[in-house]
């Protein structure tokens, strides 16, 4: 017997904020991957480039935190990006255990090429939605994230 979706015990995907966010995220992921591929950039590289365009010279640990990846994943991605000529890694003079990541000229040039691509995807996703609704969504999703992060921090 199927549960009544309005009885409070069922959580159909259409009523689950987590499921809907995941679905939207997957659609964004597929679109960015498709649109940046002609530039020779992978989706994994995209997130690291995005963080470095905001603040260049981050340590590998800071970069992992900003992108939300584990450090071994970051190291693997950075090796690939270094090989592709997008970044260079420089050992810190103050702390030899710390490595900072800097964009190369090629990595910096990608910003001017790829940010308009990302902007277009966002514009396409928001097409037909009132500006006030998009702003309300952004406030809401930011608050949801903060709520969950606070719960996670309390449990750590």
C-alpha cells in the first residue's frame, strides 16, 4: 500500500529539499562539464580554478577546504592542473611542509573564458523565474546550508 505523501511520514523526492538540491546540482554539474570540455578543463579542475580565481596562492590545505575535497584528491587534481599548465605549486619559505598553489598565466586566462560560460548556465537555469524568487531561493539555500553546517559542527 502506497503511503499518502501528505501524511507526514512519507518524503517523496518532490518534497525533499535535499533530493531537489541534489537533482539541481547534478544538472548544473552535467552542464558545466559539457560546456568547459572544449576548453580542455575538467569539472574537477573547474572547482579548483574557481577557488583560485577568487584567491590565488592558497595552501593545498586551504584549497581543499574551499573546494570541499580531501587533501589526497586535491593533490591528484593539482598534479593534473600543473601538467596542463594551469597552476604551479610553490613550497612555503616559512613552513617547508606547506605548499601554495598559484595560477599560471594560462590558468588566469581561463577565468575570462570560463566565467562567462558559468554565468550563461546560471542565466539559463534562472530563465522565467522572477528576480525576487531567485533572491529568496539564494537566501533560503544559504540558510539551509548554515543550519546543517551548525548541526555538523556541534557533533564534531
